[in-house]
C-alpha cells in the first residue's frame, strides 16, 4: 500500500523543469470513496480547510510513496455560484489542468479528481494550485 500525506505550502513547485504533454497521466472525475478500502492504492488522507478570494492563488501538497496507479484529490466548497480551479504539478514535471467545477458534468462546488497512469503515478510531492477563479467575497474550501 502506498502512503500519502497532505499539507499547505506557501509556494508551489519550481517551474524550471516542466515537461510538455501529460506524461501518460489521465485526470477524471473520481473520489477515494468510489473504491473499496481493500482496493485503495493511497491511504486515506486528512483534509485541510482555508479561505480563498477572487484572483488569489493558494498551494497545497501531497507526498505519494510507492507506485499506485491512481491517486485522489478533492477540492470542495459547496457553493456553485463561486468557482475555483485546480492545477496539479506532478513530481516528474507534468502540469495537469487547470480543472474546473464541471469535471463531473455538473456545477456543484466540488472538484473530485482521480489521477491515473497505467505504469503508476510518480512517487514524490504533488503540488496543487488552488485558484479563486470567480469568487464573490471570500469562499471557504477543503482540500483532501
């Protein structure tokens, strides 16, 4: 079983060695609760909450150990009148996104992602850029 940890960071990844393309990563709608505990490839993670405003960028990170084929991430704010985007920076230099609220076909204040790669996702630190795309006032969100 792979292990993962989650946390907030003040800055994102180095942008010097980014690669073009998607590196074989596939980003789809999915929650870790969509799989049985016996088949989870990443251990359950704690969540963090924060408040974001229009045009503001915040960063979070997860460290993945092992070689799972799928990892899960969720940004939830529950207010469909506000919009947050999520961009993922992989440890091996690929940029996935930005992804918006409509990834699951509806606008509901939730971006649940399954990030998959057939040969396994890269081990290391994933950086998540959380951006206040269209926010009225401020919006509380959770990241897990």
